[in-house]
C-alpha cells in the first residue's frame, strides 16, 4: 500500500514537473513570438523612417530650389525688373568622370549668367514662363557615349560620340513654366567629360499665338535619300511640319534653323533646302568617318508664307540616321533686327582670323563684328576640317570666351561647334580666330550671330 502511494506521488510529481516544463516552453515560445513581432515592428519602423528621410531629402531639395527661385526673383526687383524680360547663360561644363548613367553634368564656371538660376545639383531652373532654346556642345574622353538634354525627368535630345575627343552637338527648343528644370545628363556609365564642353541657353519669347517653333526627330525614307520627320519634340503656335514633306511656313519672318545629326556613314551628310533649292551658302551637316558620330549646323533665313524647308541626303549613297537626330526651326520674333546679325560660310584669312564669304553680313572684310547697339547677343560656330588638334575661338575684344576643338584624328574630316550668349557694349567687337595656323575649313563651315535682347 505504501509503495503504491509512493508511486502515485512520484507520478504526480513527474506530471507537475512536466506540466511546468510545458508551460515554460509555451511561455518561451510566446516570448519568442512576441520578440519576432517586436523585431518585425522595428523593421517596419526602420523602413518607414528611411522613406520619411528620403521624402525629407526630396522636400529639402525642392525647398532649396524654391528658395533659389525666390532669391532670383527678389534680385530682379533691385533695379533689374525691366531687364527680367531676358534670361540667358553660357557655362563651361565640369571636367569629371561620371560612373553612373543619367548623372547630372554640372557647370564649372559661367561665361555669361543673367537672370538665370541653377540648383545645387547643376540644373537650370525656369523662373519665367516662355519659349527657351538650349545648346549642348559636348567633348568627351570616352568611347561610345554621349549626353542628354533633360526637361524635368524626361530625356529630350541626345548627342553621341564613338571616339574620344570628338565634339558632338545637340539643341532643344522647348516651352517652359516656372519651376521646370533643364539638365545635362550622361547617356551611359563611365562618361568622361572634357573641360572644353559648353552649355548655352536663353529665353526666346513668351508663348503667343503668333510665335512659331517646332522640333522633330528624323528618319530615312524607304529609299534612304530623303529625310522626313519621325516624332515631334516641340510644336508651338501654328508650326506646320509635315512629317513626309518638311516645314511649311505660315508666317513671314526671320527663322533660326538647327540640324543635329547622329549617323553611321562615311563621306555623307544632310542638306537643307528652301523651296527645293540650296539654302544660301549650303547649309550642310557632314559626316566623313566610319562609325556613329554627331554633326550639326545652323543658319538664319528669311522665310515667307508658303515657303517649304526640306532635308535631303547630300549624296546618293546611303546615310543611316539615328532616331535621335533632330531638326528644329523657330521664329526669332518681331523684334529681330537683321542689321545686327549675320549667317554665312567662313574661311580663314591671314592665318589668324576667320571671315565670311557672304557679302550681305555685318562682319567687316577682316572678320570683325562690331557692336553698334548695347545688348545680349548670340554667336555660334560650326566647322568641318580634315586637320587634327586645331579649332576656332570666339573672342570678345581681346578676350577668348570659348572655342570649338578637333582632337587627335587620323586624317579624316571631323566637325566641331560651340555657341555662347554674351553681353556687348557699343564698340565691343567679336572675332572668330583659328587656334593654330593653316586651318583648312570645309565649305559647310558657318558662323551665326545676332542680337537677342533687348
């Protein structure tokens, strides 16, 4: 009897110990579950804090942009309000290696900066509604790379180079609103930007029904000898651009034409025609090397209502265009003064100056443009040469402002360009000078200049 009682007590003791063990295990499991839930909540909180930090950074950057805009607007009230009709800049781009694609290329210094606002990240910030035009002249130390012009977060136009030290140009005419951003971004990883790269932009006109501006990407037609439009980048006012037949003028006036070609070709180019005739002095964008490369040209033309501007392949041989090639044309506005401008072919003389072949120009016989009215002016140079390590500088008086350069090439024709906006006083003069002697220029080489404000 006693032994049976002891056995029962022992069983009860084991059961009690086992029950306590089970309870302890359940308690540990519950605590572990609670700990897991706690860690999960901590992770959710960490993610939320990261999201809030990123939002804060974004809001902080936006606040900085808005403060910069406000500062620009505030400065215009200090005796400049009457001049705020104009916005313009020319910047040299920062020489650096960009490991990531879509990295912003920042200005390093400004040749001209008037009523123009830039964020800390290097973006142009619009402070005045209207139509703007931008020009990018990119020289790289990289192969198979290029750069975009972006509007806000949208890529608009591209310039491209296959080989180091090539010069590529693109442009953008665009309608902007206060707060819009324009930036230059790398196309691919590992873009190396050369210090000679230039970015120019300026205000054209407030948007009106009388203003005409268009820009289109280009494509070959089936026979590869006629160039037609592909996609509209910009279409403002009553611009009439027929994708198969070209631009048809609906308002008489002075127009600026820009062609920026990316093509895989050898010894060929794109030629501009007005009413099926050569544009005066042969406006041509030329390629002469194997591989994909960029070329550009520009002109100012007086066009009347009903005139048609078309693009054709220069030679009958095939010219394969990249779909990033663009053609733009825009009215220079009712205040454009033809007496203050020029658009003509060029050649070097006296082993120093570059002068015009067009007799109807405000450049004198020695290649000098003399300012007769104070204001802001636009100048550009587009040239082709078979020489290497040479270029053309744009001078204001005896000060070199910027230049277009051809690097080391192996006996083939290459193209280069640059542009700038500059403030001139009465008596100032602009000259285009070769950087080294005996520069040989192709017949498509051109200079353009005109007053843009006031």
